[in-house]
C-alpha cells in the first residue's frame, strides 16, 4: 500500500473521530450511536458504545472505534474486540496523521 493511500485512510478515520467528538449523552453508561471510525471510503455504519467506552478508546490518539471487520491490516491492528465494536490502533508508519489530527491534542499542549 502506498503512502498516499495510507494518508487517505488516516484522514478518513480522523474525520469520523471529529464527528464522534461532538456526541454527548448522560449518564456515562448510556449507549450512544457513534459513526464507525474506519478508513473505508463511504462507510456510514453506526456502532453503539457508552461514553465511558468511547473515552477509553480516545485516551490514546492512535486508537479508533470501528465496526468489527472494518480494520485495514496494512495500516492498523485490532487491539480490542467487543460484541458491538472493535478498537484499532494505527501502526507506527501510519500514526502521524492520527496524532496530528487528534481533536484533543490541543488540550494537552
């Protein structure tokens, strides 16, 4: 897979993550429909997570919540598998975009 394709995948994932950052619900254990944060062009599937589960994913800038099976092995690996969603982590050579586009990055600087 060429570098441009890897970058496009990472930018797709970052876009979905930004949408999900705007989701709000109370209490923390209520399920919320989040957009799958995969890099597959045109994916618009929803996944259900609690705010607590999503915050656990977001605690690492290289991680994304996806529909199980939507991982792209060339640029990421599955680090958690749940009934309704999976968590992927960007591989080292594809992680720069994920970290640079993290909406929470500015809060940490």
